[in-house]
C-alpha cells in the first residue's frame, strides 16, 4: 500500500513536512507503521498550488529517500496547499506516468488502495471514461481510472456525489465479474481552495487515514507525522474529511456507508 500526506494552511517550505517531521513521509517510505507494506520504493510525487491557477507537479521513479532533486525542490518550494505521495505498486509498472498525484485543470488527486481484480475489469472501466477525457489518461494505474471517472461523474460540480457514484460504478462491475477481492480507497482531492479526503473499503480493512489541526494548518494522511500519534484523529471508514484553511470537518457519507461491507 502507498503512503501519502496533504497539507493546507499558512505557506511553508515543503521540506518542513516531507523531511523534518519525526515520522515524515520520507521516513514512512522506508518504515511505514500503518501498512502491510513497510517499504514504499516505487516512485514519488508532489503536487502544489502557488500563484498559478493549475497546480505544479513533480514525479520521479526513484525512492523518495534517494532523490536529491526532491530534497532541493522541497527546500525551495513554498505552498499553502500541497500533496505528497510515495508509491508501492499493486501491479502496474514503475514509471513517472503512474506516480501520484494526478491532475486535471485545477484539481489534484492521489490514492492509497486498489480495485480488486483490476486487470480482469480494466477494459470495462476504461470504456466508462468519456472520449473527451480519455486523452487525459497518461498511465496504467487503477487510481488514474478512478480519478477520471470521478471527473466524468461531476467532480467539479458535486465532489461528494461524484466520489460515491464512481465507487458504486466500480463495485457494480466487480459484482458482475464476481470479483471477491475488495475495493479499497483512501484518497484526497483538491481544487486549490479546499481538500476532501475519503476513507472507504468494501471490506472491513479500509486503508488508514489520520488528520490533525495545528495552530495555522491541517495535515491529513496515511499516518501521523509524530510517533506518539497524540492529537491525531483516525477518520472512520465510510467518512470524509472536508478541509478548508485551518479547519476540518469529518462526516459520514451515507452513500459510501451503503457500499461498505
């Protein structure tokens, strides 16, 4: 399973979150605590917002801990909203085009989890992507398919409904193909103004999602950035966390709860 974190609040240099925390994301890439996979070495990605309307992106296939370019970028990039992701592949190739986060216009998306039996239904899922969006598909991951389907299902107008509709769509195809492996989905999306994070699984093993409010910012991600876990809230499965500025709200999403095991 992958590890990721997202930040929103006062502008900071990315290195303060990626490298300098007790259990930073780079540290997690070597020694994850809340995952079946301890090492995440199949690439790394950053997405950040600045003065431009579209987010900046950086993808690399090197492990996060050995990428000197990442260290330099993180030392010089300052942002009030950014995503970071370390990848542990669930079967697709290690390439820049398969690294998170993914972007579309002003949106960023990243994901931890998997579509059960993905290779068996990949053709059917790709056919659900409208022709107008299919050219946006750069890689081969199930994560990117989910993102494009969310856009097709109205992410820009109603993110919460688009998320629920997309997961229901995927689960329906899995049911048609009698796939017993679960759909696991812990994710975050942003339009540059707010973030919406989701924790869901069709079984009882939803990938972890933690959130903490600090004085002037909020961090959400796969694991706490502090080994003590003090002050970190575990988002329940079937719930979303809506984050804007330095405030967040966790709420049940009924349409997600209906899809859960």
